[in-house]
């Protein structure tokens, strides 16, 4: 049996990638003493929300409607992640020494609020335009852009596949 064809596959992927990258990012920041920036924390929150949707999908996603709603939420989170990681990548390449935003937007207030409650995961003290660390020549934001892009593709494909199936009538 091909596990990639299973309607549960996107939820397993969401769980593994979402929770794995959330914990991995926090561990990487802690062990290498890398200061996460507000945009990094927003991406971490998006990965966490994707992972939590994966858990809900695995537990309650047997129905087509619930599965479609969760896939739509995961697609929206991944799409937002593409935007945020893309913006951070742009900052790192073209706007060195720029701040994350010109004023104090709502999402920075959210990051500050979350950082006060769970500092290990959500404390932001770095600069968004500083790549800080690279793997194979790519910054964490560039890797994140790639991961969010792949997730978006998988989730949108699974959503269309779910919606295209004819409803079972009784």
C-alpha cells in the first residue's frame, strides 16, 4: 500500500513537520545560542499550529467536511508561512540592518505576549535581517520558505483531492 495516497498522510506530515520543526528550532536556538527574531517566532507559531491541526486531523478527521476544513486551515497557515519566511529572506538579502516592521504591529505584540508566557519557545530578541546561522549556504528563513512551500503544495493538493471525491450517499 502506498502511504502517500492515504487521506491521513497530510495529517501525519503536518504532525511530524510541525512539531518537529517547532521543537527543533527551539533546540537549535538554545544549543547554538541563536537569538530568534519576531519573524522566526511567527514561523514557529505557524509550524506549531500546523502540527496541532495534524493531531486534530488524525484524531477527528474521518469525515470529509472536517478533513477539508483542517486542510484549508493548514493550507492557510502554510501560505502565511511562505509569506513570512519570504519576507524574512528578502530582509536578509536586500534590507540588511532593517527592523522587522516600521511600527509595533499586532503580530509583534502577540510574539511578546507569547514570549512572556513560554520563553523557551517564543522569546524573540534577534534581528530579522541577520541570518545568524546557515546550513548548506541557506539561512533558517530560506529553509523555512522551502518547507512551507512544500507543505502548502501537499495541503492544497490533498484539499482538492478531498473536495473532488463524490459524497457518499446513504
